């Protein structure tokens, strides 16, 4: 079995009847949603809040009932992926461009479970370019301020056009040599006018479920 599938399906074991679930984005959470859809068809009663339009489409196709923040105040559990996970369970997220909605959902959740394959584990964040969601207005000035923090920032492209998030913003992919203090960098980035949110998630993760090549799963416990 694929290691992403192993991790994604293992997370479903933490879902209980009656829960409201934050449905993350990415290739590993894909397997979580597919498995959850099977359980819903067998009688499990849950509702989901998707973190992207792509996830919303998949969840609907799998028959998972969806709600919004108009309907609920809190989310029982969110299951999401990550692009990098360091030993302190700090994350880089946003490779799929959904970091803003992912962070809103994560911070509204009682518990955050991250599902990854073992290749996403790193000693220090920063090899994967840090996604930062930015407003189109004043983008040149915003990028100048971001690069002043010590990175190379490039606007993300897709199909030879500027990539647009589900919120109609741009993504700046920022290459830092390494990110030693994620909380400090996150604050500095978010203080720049034009920056909406960044892909650093820290002190929020409860569990990381890791799928390995040998079809095994291990879990790391966080303090989130």
C-alpha cells in the first residue's frame, strides 16, 4: 500500500460519530477523505469543513456532508497534510496554495492531526520554499519587504499565468536558507502590509501520522 494512503487512512481512526471535521488539502489527505466517504456510506454521521475548493469537490463526490462556519463555532478535529515537518512538529504548508484557509480551519479546531509520508520529515524547515499569500495590490513593494527578511521570493506560476488562490490572491514562494525560529519569522512576515498569511504552522499540532515505505505507520505526539 502507498505510504501516503497508509497515513491518510490511519487518521480516520481518530474520527468519532457526530464530529465536525476540518478536511485538509493535498495528496495524503485525499486518502483520508476517500476512506471517510466509505464510512459515511456505512452510517457514520459526521460533517466536514473543507480547506479548499478542490477538497470541497472531492468531499461532495465522496458523499461527506459539508457545513460552514455559519453552522458551527468549533471543529472537533482537523486532518491535514504538510510539506515539511521538523522535530518540534513545526510545519511548512501551502504547497497546494490553500494555506490561509488551512490555517483558519486549524486554529478553529480542538485537535490538529497531520498526515505525511516519511519524506516530509526534516531536521530544520526551509528546504521547501515557504508559501506566503499576498494581495495583488502593491505586490512589488510587498515582495521587496519580504526579500528583506533574507529570502529569494518568487510569485508562483501555473500554466504560464500567475497562480491565484481560492481567495483570489497571489502566492510568493520564499526560499530561505533555513528557518531556525519559525514563530519569529511568521510574526515578521505577517507584519508586512500586503502579506495576508504565511505557511508556517507552529505550536498547534497534536499528532503527526507518518506512513513509511515498509507499510508501517508511526505517530508523533505534539503539544498543540
